[in-house]
C-alpha cells in the first residue's frame, strides 16, 4: 500500500519517530521513510518530494505556508487533547496516546483515505476557469462582480466556487485567498 510512497516524519521526539517508522514498516510495508528531528532541516532538503507527511500541530502551524497546500497529504500527530475544530483544515489526525491496536487501526483508515486521494489527484486540479474565479475571490470580488468580469452567469460563478471548495477542501474566503497566494495565483498586494 505504501511501498512506492516517500514518507517524511517531522518530529523532535525520537521515540515517536522510531515507533512510527517501525509501525509503518512492519504493518504497512512502507519503504521510503525519512525522519527529521528538525523542521528547518526538513524544509531545506527538498521537502516537496514526499507523498505523505507526519508532523505535530505546532510544526504545522509554524510552517503553515508549506503544509497548507499539502494538507491532503499531512497527518497530524496529536495527543488527543486538541479538539478537531482547532485544526478543522486538517482532516487527518492520529492520536499518539492510543493503544497499539487502536493506533494501527487509525493508521489503516488514514492511509486508505490518503492513498485514495493519491489516485484521485488528477481530478483535484483546478480548471483554468476555476483558477480565474479563485483569483477574483482572493481579490475580494463579489459573485456578481466576478460574473460581470468573466461574462458568465452568477449561477456559473456559484458552481465554480462549489467545485473549488470541493477540490481544495477550503470553505472560507480567507482560506481560499491564502491558498491562492501560496500557490502563486495572486500576489499579496492583490489581496484586499
């Protein structure tokens, strides 16, 4: 299941690194696992090459600009005290305080879901028109204004917004704006 995937574990906790790597190797036949105790070093080592990331919420927040576009490939290692709503942008969370069987079951579910995303990645790309709509959303235009500028109906704009939200998993205008800026669709100067 994971034998062709490159996996990065970014954690300063040696015991978690060793344990998670061992579980991924023994139970999921993961082959290419790289462990980083330092997030700065990880970011200096071509971090975009990985298919799956395991990290803690604080590392995710400190390097939000890197992890946000890769949230579908990121599994947060939580201690179960973080309510789901604190990291509602991240749908994949692993409770590291769980018992071994529960951990393996959680990992199984998370890996199945992320691998399913790998196979659907080509469907997740935004169309050129969706990118145009995203750019206008990020710049603060209302649906009517977007429709007028693109010479399309408001219903078409709403349809594009729905598709963008479904593909990116981001519902808020601020989240869409941040995504657009981080992926080079707009500059920070263009965002109101």
